[in-house]
């Protein structure tokens, strides 16, 4: 049985595998580039996600030969070339779903991206500290803007952490519970987060997460300058 409204296990498997492969590839890159600025890493993130989206699109085109009504899937992104504001969002994901005679949906999530902490002094290789830096006020502002704010937490591939996705409200709650100023620890974070591929297919594309309010689209359109976003990632799915 399928697990989302898509209703087809083959299509779901193609998407999940594509997101899983993307996450593994990006996490391997992060493991060697962890000293890079988060802005640069997030640029790599959206670029590689778009590339894997194109590969998923090609696979779906091949599968379409066995369907009476074709599926269409795409991921692309825009760099808004704006300096991130103090309380801005790194990425806005916009999904448009158009399923003939069945479903029409348009939703947004806003994301802050954080890289795992590393030792600040040079050492042989990169030493990860099993925690992520969090700006509590930034997370709070994101939560006040939308109930669908998330943190993407970059981690190394070798530890099997890869990219974890946590609701921003849960991140704030964890900071209060652990009484840590500015960080969240790895092991507790694993309890409130999901692997990227699971979140992206089953929570976001599966339509359980996403803001449909007008204010969310005003943010994307730049009408709320205090909540600017750097990257817009567009996802389109249609059938029939």
C-alpha cells in the first residue's frame, strides 16, 4: 500500500530514493566542507536537491509509459540575492499539487538551516561536537510567522546523522528543557526530528505540513521585508 495521497508505491519509492540519495550526497559534502559558512552550504543544498529532482523527474517519465495518465514532478530554485535578515528564513519551499478531478493544493514551509558544531581551532580533519547552534530569538520569530517553521540540521554522513528536520517549536522546547543557551544536543535532537527523506516525502509532499495562509505567500513575494528568504524552492506535482 502507498503511504501518501499519491496512491502509487512506485512513484513514492522513486521520490524517496531520490531524496535519500540527495541527503547522503550532501552530507558527504558537508563532512568535508563543515568549516564553510552556512550560507554557502545552503547554496550547495538547494542546488543538489534540484539536481536530484531532475533525476527523479526523468525516472518518473520512464515509468509514465506504463500509466494511462502521466505524472509530472519537478524541483527548481531561485536565489533571491538578498542578505538574510536577523530573523529571516534561509529557504522557503513552495509546493503546487494538481491532481485532475481529485486534489489541488498550494503550501509553503519556512526553514532555518544550521550546521553541526565543530571545534573552532585547526586540527587534523574536522571534529564534530554532536550539537547544533540555535538562535532562540530567530526560531521564536519564525514560529510567530508560521506554524510550519522547520530547522534543517546538517550532520556528517559518517555518523549516519545526515540531515535531520525538526519543527522549530520542538527545537525551542528542547532548548528550554535542556537549559542550554544557543545549542541543542545530538541525542535529544534525534528524538524530535526526522531524516530528511522521510520528512520531505511523508510530511511535506504528503501534505501533512504546509502553510496555506495569505501571509505565508506575502513572505515569499517579499511583502514582509523583516522575514526575507534567501532561496525559494518550487516543487510541482501533477497527474492527469
